[in-house]
């Protein structure tokens, strides 16, 4: 492994070219390529979500038609008076709780406790799937019962439906992809794929140091943080 500041002997010809492009240590020093690529992806995704939220603020402030009141739109009734934002509050609690289980899973990965790390990632995936299920229920209620469409909205500004489905749908897609990879990573972790040292693995520069668990943790914490901003901008404003 080359350390920072050291000169690395390079092979000539096509073999040298392949070695250059395949060497994560030479490109990112001591940072695994999977982790570096995840950070690059998260930074680019931050710009996308930022554009969505800024666009939402511009549309909401510029529309001449009254904007629907979120506390009324997203209220649910359980046999009595409607409770404002009750479903959104439960969804937020579930997603924040999943961030806690993921953080503990990463810690167990550092300790190379494969069973605990795998089970905690499985719990995180179940919580994430519950969030997606509640979001599907929320969409169904708005589309079927309230008549909200991406191109129209009987409760006020037409842009409400377009911005809502675009922002929450894009985030829900991220959560769904994360849930899928959490199930896969949990299975591989409990199977012991990250224990034998010396072999390269998917998303990891070396097997045996549970890098993939940490990479999943980075992605999942990002998804949770984005939801906090969506919750503040879209539901509380």
C-alpha cells in the first residue's frame, strides 16, 4: 500500500495503464474507492435535492393562487377530529429511528460483529420499507380521495401536486434503493462475506474490514438528513 508522499513504481505498457486506473490507493491515498465514490455521489445528490427545494420555494412564493395548508392536506382522522400531520410525524420518527439502528450497525461492523451488524441492518431495512409503505398510503390518499395530480390540485395552487410528487417521489426512490441494498448487505454480512481478509469484494477495497457497512451507513444517513429538510420545507412551512 502506498502512503502519502511515497513514489509508486509503475509498470509499463497496457498492464501499467490498467494498474493505474485500478489502484484506489494511488488515486485516493488511504481512502477505499467505494467510500470515495459514495461521497462523490452524495455531494452530487445534494445539489439535486437543493435545486428541488429551492425550486419549491420559488414556486410557492411566486404563485398567485393560494397554497394548500399542509396541516389540513396531510391530516388523518381516527374516528374523531382530523389530526394534523400525524402520518408524517410517524414517518419521520421511523426514518430517524432507522438512522440510529444504522449507526449502531456501523459500530458493530467496526467491531467485526457480523451477526449484530447484519441484524441491525435488517432492522434498518424493515424500518425503511415501513416508511416507503406509509408514503405509498399518503400518495394513494392524495390521488384517490383528494384528487391531487402532478398537473392539478383542487385544493389550491396547481404547482402543489407537481412539486410534492417530484420531491417526495425522488426521495422515496432513494429510500427504496437503500432498502434493497440493506437487505443484500445484511445477508452478505451475516453470511460472513466480510470476514476473510485479503480478497476484494463488491464496494470494498479489501474484505475483512466491513467497509461496505460503513458505505451503506453514509448513504442511509444522507437519505434521513434529506427527509429532515423535506419535512421542514414541505410539511411545516
